[in-house]
C-alpha cells in the first residue's frame, strides 16, 4: 500500500508541476508557487519542481515594491513564528515535518540568509542535500558577492563528493578573501579529492599515513602545498603560473582558472599580466559581474602602483593628475557596470556614494534608494541617502533615513558612531538640543577621539550648565 501511495504521490506531483510550470510561464507567480509547493511536498526529491519553485519565489520577491525600514522589520517579524516552528521541530527530531515547514518558510522570503541556512541544515538532515544545494545556488546566483553563501555551497558540494564544483566555489571565495586560512585548506582538500577522483587512484589507501604520502604524483602534492599558501613568490610563483596556464589550456572556458592565474600575477604586482588574463576570460564570459569587478580592481591597483611610483619619484603634479584619471575611470566604469548589471545592488550602492561625494544628490538618491534593498548594504545605503538629502537641504527626510539605519545597528561600531554623529548634527541644527546631546553622548562615551565629538560635548556641557545657572 505504501508503494502504491508513493507512486500515486509521484504522479500527482508531476501533474501539479505541469500546471505550476504552465502558470509560472504565464507570470502568475502566486498560483505557480502554491502548485509547485504542493508538488515538492508530495515528492520531496522532485528537483525540477523545487528549482522552478525557487525561481518563482525569487521573481516574486524581486518584483515586490521597495520597503521602508519599518515594513522590512514587520516582514521579518512575520517570518519569525515560522522560523521558530521549524527550529523546534528540527530539534525535536521531527525532521520530515521540519523540512516541509522550512520550505513554506522560504515562500515568504527566499533570500533571507537565516531562513536559507536553516532550510539547508534541515534538508541535509532529511537526506535531501540536493534541495539544500539547489537553494544555496539560487541565492548565490541572485547575490554572487555573498561569499558566506558561496562557502556554504562549497561545503555542500564536498558532502556530495562534487569536488569540481566545491573547488570552484572555494576558489571564488578565496579570490575575495585571499588571506582566509580555512578556505585555503578547504580548497586544497577539494583540489586533492578532485585530482584523486579524476585520476582513478585507489580509495583503499584513504586514512593511511599523511595525505602527501598517499599521492602517487609528488609533483601534484607540491603544487597543492604551494596553492595553500596565502602568498607565492619566486620559484613557487613560477610553478603556479605554469600550473594555471596548463589548466586553462585544458579547460579554456573555466573562469576560476583565469581568476586564480590573475590572483598570482596581482600578488607579484604584475598588473598588466593580470589584466590581460582577465581580458582573455572576457572573450568568452561577456556578462559576468564578478569577472568585471575583478578586472576593475586589477586596473585600479595598477593605477595606484603608478601613482605611488610618481610620488616616490618626487613628481606630485603627475601623481595628482593620474589620481584624477583613476577617479574618473572608477566613476565611468561603475556607470557602465550598473547599466550592464542593473540588478547588482552593490554596484548601485558604490555608484550612489560617488554621486554623493560629487554632490550630485538626485543621482545619488536614485541609486541608493535601490541599493537599500540589499540586506548587506542597507544600513550604509541609508546613511548616504541621509547625507544626500542633507546636501539638498531636506533634513527632515535625512532624519528618517538615519533613524531607520540606527535601528539596524545595535552594536556600537564605526557605522553606529557615524549615524549617531550625523543624527546629533541634524537634531542640533533643528534646535532639539536634548536629542542632539543624547546622540553625541553615546558616541563620546564609546570613543572620545571620534571626529570633533569632544568639542561638541564640551560646548553642549557649557550650554546646559549656563541654562541651569540661568
């Protein structure tokens, strides 16, 4: 009976998927999500249904109107009961039920990191690690700059013995975090496992002696040891350059090899070689935002090196001129990349800051209002929105942005300090001395040397004392 029921569920899930897919193509996302959700409930291993379910959820989320800080908080609170329910079921050992409830949780916000990570943990415990990988891949595709998600994705690939993809994920993380020792080790392990698997080496030797002693090809072991270093120089650098060039020759469309080779050139300060390598990758990867970012960073580093050389050679005029050229390049490059990748909110954030610095406040506001949709950039985007509105003389609107940003910054760090400092200035300018004093006092008690906070507090202490005396 169980087999008949299972077969019946699979057939019904297929029917629901067909209807959901057709509805998805027509753009009716709400109905498509409901149908596809029912399909994966009936058949948890129905990967294709889950893939389109996640696509529909993300499309719906992206089409939602921009939320204010209050609405965003309310949305998070709405998800909280579901999150707690999944957590309780999970900890109680009711994994299958927790898995379905976790799927329902993502319906509200498929990109909320806390919910995504919980789903991945529950899916793995339920024996559905492919569902975890699919979900992490969807989030990574939406925000390719989130290296925490990419790291989780690499870990999941390792557990499924997909060592090639794990290596690619760890390489991507390492490109952004070159001094991360744990990622270096993971990359080394993934590369080793990939080499062993593709080389058909005897798995029976696993666990016997040191890793390098078990590798038949000692030259490969040496390369892996070099690769695990944060910085390569001299003969080690030559070995890695030849290694990555050989891999590019074998797999000319593997972007990670180009990035790795460019990273070695950057460490050696061979900027023109790094740029040429990344340009070669652009010949076949014409629409890759990460590749474009890497190319931009390489060019900026080349500019910086040339400027430093001019200053060291006592030619400040030429250095200043080249500094202006670099700034213009960064601006022009950002404008182009925002046009090419309109959904890359990090780019909009960076462009918004430059507009703000150039006192092009309307342009800055346009970019930053979009950038604040990114959870990673939200508080900083609100801060620069406030500065832009202040530049336009609209302090009341600036105040709203800063108050929202302050709610997102519970820890007293530099971000909270600068928000409190600007809030204090606006309150003081508007005549609300008490609120200004409270903002300044919080900064002053944490960092007496922050900007001119000491002078501001001394002035306000005198004003308060005079008011008491009067």
